[in-house]
């Protein structure tokens, strides 16, 4: 009895989907190895899982992925690596310009007595410094306010705890007085505890 054909659609159960992925991946890599060995084919197989993990197979006759991609570029007259290099070059230029701008601003903020500054440039520097001071003061005030609120809450908590302990102590003292009123007065050996209560 042969296996029936199943409909090819997304497996909804994540555990079953992952298990099927691993089994099919292993089968695909096995077929790729067989094709490379039996037919002496150069083969590169790249596979990304749903979680983004990379799995790859490179035929033993292929020296490296880079050389294989370069062969692909030559055969198809397209540039795969060039796009990545151009993106990196553009990113490096952008970062370089940002560094130059930051260094220029830093040099501008450090007023040098030997330099001749114009009044508008000094006014711009003054405005920048005032804005920076405002930001620093605002952050300092915010942090101090947070610490004050924390300390006030801690004090309130300690006061509530103290009042609770005082109530418990007063209640215990009342019970003690009620239970042993006569014995407490006869044992009086001069020891009197003052707790700050009237």
C-alpha cells in the first residue's frame, strides 16, 4: 500500500512544522550531496529557516562561496557583491561626514583665544551653550524631583510602620495591664519605660 498524496500547504502546528522543516532540510541536503557527487556538479545551497537561521551546503568541488558567487556574476552579467560594497561605501562616507561635523562642532565649542570669531558665530555658540545648559538643568531637576519623591514615599512608609508598631505596643500594654493589674504594681522595682506616649 503506497502513501497517499498530501496537499501542500502551510502546517499550522508549530511543533509539527519545525519537525517537518528539519526532516525536509536533511532530505534536500542529501539530494544536493548526491547530485554534486554523481554528476560532478558545482552546487551552493542556501536555506533560511522561519526564525532566520542560515543553513547552507557547498559542494566539495567549490573552493568558496565568494568564488561561486563571482562565477554566478560572470555567467549572468549581474553584480551581487557590488551592491553590498556600494552600500558599505555609502555608509562609511555618511559616518565620516558625521564625524567631521561633530569634530567641527567640538572645535567650535572650545573657544580659542588666538582665533578671530565673528559676532554672529559667537552668538550662535552662546545660544548652543544656553540650550545645552537648559537641557542639563532640566535633567538635573527631573532627577532631583524623582529622588525627593522616593525619599518622601520612604518616610511615609516608615511613619506608617512606626504608627502600626506604636498601636501594637499600646494594645499589648493594655492587655498586659488588664491581665496582670495587681501583680504589675506589686512587682514594681523602679523600672519605668518611657516611649514618648502621654
